[in-house]
């Protein structure tokens, strides 16, 4: 019966609970007869309880193609040397067990044994070893039915690779045999549904993936390349990283994978992708074997400078430091540790111990390039390694391990080794909890206690202890607390690469505080500035990102924000509008308060209009003074001096009224300016209308038998002016009561500034005021036209006609100009119309009279005024 057939029989029909270590009597009987199919352990020692160990001490298996016409050949190693680093791991397990056996506190009086196997870093080799450990097979053949108990294990430590650990866990999990891995980091192994008995002392890749994504984001790299091992470790680890990177807004230019067993052309293709890529940063989730192959390929034809971000497996492997072009590489590694006494134990390899072990013999011969004296074990070693030992000289005893530069002897940075050390102690504490009791400050352990693997599994879930200052415990998924060191490959003073700790990551800390830097980082090519790896440069504030069609989200164009909108952050996806009273600056990265604009006395236009306003008022006052000083003259008396003085007074108010339109609008100024304008101008037009009627009545009075002047004497003239003005006062009062003008901020005329102006309140009220003024002006104009050809030498109706013509022309053109003028120009147009019409009235009506009074006094006679015009 073959090994796999035996295992199937055990799974289907054998009970694993009938003996102490889970193997039935029938199965034990069969196992004792399978000595020819078993692989001997690399290291073993008997004890009260046995712990199994699985380490990848050789890296490659000889690949055999099966034609399915004959039985497959036995698995054998290809030509390769011992992995001295994995050898150190296995020896660290032995060291920890011997330390525990000598401890008076942990498992006193009980001896732990071990069975350590080489899995050859292959799934078939691992499965064979797992069957051997699970079934309790012994390499020594016993002809009787009583087999030795040395092959039975309560728990297994190993393996290093995630795929290998998965292979073991799928076999031992159904039988509740605890498995504690020291180097398998695949997140998939946290699934207790599939791997119920799996534990590990190294953090899951889920934490490492999150840490790597935060590291990439921390340095602003948004455009990266990704390379992974085509294995459970690489595929699951990279999947976790890519998911975390996507959440951080990181884009991946390419994601390539390969495995050490793939054709060399596959590795060359990945190397070519790296050489052609534009991403400067490469995240490599690779096992050491794959990373070594890739760097060897890149070494043949170097790529442009690349910043390597490494996973724990290879970035902390001292053997990788020989690739000098990877200087500046950074990545997370297990914390460094110190294990007292380990180095002395590793170096304690006397010739007798080396000769007793095929593996140590192979290591010794490879390390010192010599061969030990011929023995049977030497011949087995030659067959095992496939090397020709006869080509080497015989070792002469001068070999010194202390001077050997090898990963086996390098204990300067114990990282994974400490994970092996903690795994052994975790199992020892679980066994201690199962077989020992604390009584009267002493520990009593019963070595004859019947233990089952399921008991160890139960106690292993609860372990919580500290060893050499390092805490050991497991969560519900069998994972420890995730803590990492940030490792940087820096060149030493001698020019060699060395690993330097530059930061730490602790997943148990609050969000945002997990990652911290403690020293300076050296980047690719020895640079001190952080390299840039982006698809598109960052969009500055004032711009927004627009994705490039058909490319990842990290590839975009930067477009300026639209008018009235800003972005105040780098790489903003959108611009947002400023509040209504704010406007962007020229860079469009901040909102500034809009300047408030109104016609003020500080503006040149305001000063000019104010000057004309005051000048017009002064002109009206001077004219009134001239008229008052010559009030007895015929020309003044002939033109109804009472209405003339009232007209000059109203014109003075019209000129001064325009001043209320200059300055910042307020509630009172808005109501005053429009009502004062309406009332004063009606008063003015009423006076002009009265004078026009007087002229007509005076002409009618000269006709024989006419007595019309008694119907339009001074009292009637005053009543006419008061009545017309009262109507405007009534209109303004209704306007102010129902919907008065009020100050407002005009945000619509100009986008970049605020116009402070007076809102009309009621447009009907405003246009009623203007309409009433226009109605009176039109009526006055018609009467003046009718009286323009009266026969007097000085006919005032002509002057009124011209003044009304100017007045009406100004206000007719005012309407479209007022409606179309923006901002403060609206107020300026209104003031201009007021001043122009006022100056038209005073110049047309009073300038000719003043000219005669002052410069042609000879014409200021009653005779001259009564003469008929020849025309």
C-alpha cells in the first residue's frame, strides 16, 4: 500500500482517537511495514511529547512529467545547496526545545522531543512529510506489532511558504492537530472554516498589505507597478494590497506574476515590462526565490532607476543585499530581536555532530568547499544532493564556523528566527496548560497524562505570555498582533548594502497613528529626495482633474476652474462656486469679498456731477439775487416776478436734489432721493406752466372786452402751482407707504463686484412719478408752442418752448439710457438728466433776461418791451 493509499484509508475508515496520538491500532500495524517509503527526519529527538517541524531546507524539486502509463518516479531533489537560512530556523527550533527542557518553570520534569523534516519547498514534498507526521510513521521498522512512539506528534511547526502551509493545514486540520507557522503570511490562512487548526506567529499579509498601501500613499506615489509570486502567498497578498491601494486612490500601471518553476521566458517578459514601464515605484510581493530570479534577469540588462517596495519575505533577506542596483529599497519586516545563547548554539557543531547528520554534513561541505571522511552517511548525502563530493578535498579540521559569512551564522538581525522561537514556546505553554497545575506556589506536571492534539488546540487559542520581552498571543483567527519595522536598504561606509530600520508600523494603534518614521530614508541611486511616481502631475489649486479617456483614474488633465468657481485643494476633482457676495481671485484658489461699488464723492464722476450740481444751485441763487436787485425793472415785473422767484427756488432744489443720489444708499437716502426729485421737478414744471398760462392770459387780456386776467390772477397762479405739486406729493406718499425704495446689493449686473443701489420698491410708483412729470412737461410744451408767436417784443413763451423742448428731449432719452446703463452709471444717468433739464430751464428762461439786465440795460424799458415784433 502506498502512502497516499494509506492516508485515504485512514481518512475514510480509520478512527484517529483510539490511541494517544491519534493513530488507530490497525493503522499503526500497517505503518510499521512501510519503512521503505519513508523519508528520514533531518533532526529528531525522543521525548515525553513530540513536536513536528517542517522547514524548506532545500529549495527545488526535480520536476517529472507523468505520462500516466507507468508509476511516477519517487520525488528527488535537483542539484542545489542547503538553504542555510532555513537551516538556522530548524536549529532555532531545536534550541528553543532544549531551552524549555532545561527550564524549571515551563514544563518542569517533562521532556519535549521533535521530528524535523525537510519539505524541499515543494507541495509534493510537504504533503509527504505531513502524512508522515500525521500518521505517526516511524523510519525504524519493527517486526512486532509494537511500534515506537517517537514518530507521533501533538503539533506541527511550519512551513515557511503559504502554499506549503496550506497543504499541511488541509491534511492536519480535520484531525485537530495544531499547526503553527513561523513564516506563512497569506491572508487566506486566517479563514477558520478552511484552516481550523492553523496558527502563526508572523502577522497576516492583510496587515502588511494595508501597511504597504499606507506607505505608498504617505509618499505621494499614485502610479506604481506590481509584481507578485504566482502562488497563494503572492496572489492573495497582492490582491489585498491592490484592494487597499484602490481605497487610497493609487493606480497600478501593470500587475505581473510568475513562479520559480515557470519557464525562463516568463521571467524575461516580466523584466521587459518593468524596463518599458513609466511607473518609477514597483511593489514586489514576491517570495525570495522569485525575487532572486527577477533581479538576476534585470541585472543582465538594467532598467531605468526603480524604487522597490518589498514584502517582508525578501526585503529582510540578507542574501538579497548583493543586488546593489536595488539600493534604496524599502519594505516592512518583522521586528528585530535578540535570542540569548542562540549564536553559541548555532556555532556549537563539533565534527561528531556534523557527521551524524546528513543535512549538517551537506551544509558543512558546501560552506567550506571540502568533504568529510568517507562514510555511509556521506554516500547518502552525495545521493541526496546530487553533487560529486569526490571533486572536493578532504576537510582538514581548520574550518571555523565563527569566521564563516553565511545566513546560518548571521544573528545580527533575528526576525523570522524569533517567529520560530515564539512558535515553539507557544506550543510549550499550551502543553503546560494541559498537563501542569499550580499548587502552593509550585508547578506539578504529570508526564503520564494522556494528551490528544485537540486538547493542545484548545489551550493554544488561550496562550498569552511574554518571552524575552516579546508578547505572544493569538486572536480569533489565529493571528498575532501585527507590528512591523520599516526597513531601508542603505549603503554603508564600506559601500555594501545593509538593512536599516527607519520606521515602525503597529496595527493595534488608532487609525492614522499606525505608521511613524524615525530616521531619514535613502532612496534609489542614493538620493535623499523622495522620488516622484505619478501618471499625471498634481493639479494645483485653481484647477480640477478631468480623467483621460480610457486610462486609470490617476491619469488626468488639469483644467482651470470655470468663472466664479474655485478649488482650494491640490488634485481637486471639482470646483465649487463662491458664495454670492464673494468672487475668485485671479488664481481661482480662494474666494475674496466682492468690492462694493456705488457712486461716491470719491469717484471722479461723482465729483464732477456734484460740482455741476452745486454750480447749478449757485447759478440759480445768483440769478435770484440779480432778479431781486432789479425787481423794480420792467423786464422782471413783466415776467411775473413771483413765479420767477418760485421757479428759481425750485431749480435750486432740483440742483441740490441730485446730491442725494451720490454716496452709499441708505433707507432714508433712497426714499429721499426719489421723492425729492419728483416733488421738486413737479414744482419747477408747475411754475413754468403757470408762467406759460400767464403769457397766454396776458395776450388775451389785451383784446377788447376781455377780462380773463381776473380769472387767473396771482391767487389762481399760486393755487395752480400748489395743486399740481400736491398731486405729486400724494403720489410719492402712496409710493412710500405701500412699497418704498430701499437699498439693495445688486449681484446680477456684474459677477465680480456688488453694486449698492436703491431698489425702486414699486416700479409703478417710480414710473408714476416720472409719468406725471412728463405729463406736465408735455402740457407746458404744447401751451408754449401755442404762445411762441405772440406779438410782444419780448415773448417769454419762446424761451419756455426752448426750455421745454430741451427738458422733454432729455427725459425721453433718459428712459432707454436709464434702463441700459449698468451699475453706478444708472445713478449717473439719472443725475445727468436732472442737471441737464435744470440747466436747460435756467439757461433758456433766465439767461436772456439776466443778459439784458446786466449787459443791455437800455432794452430794460417798458417801451421796448411793448413794441411789436416786426415779424
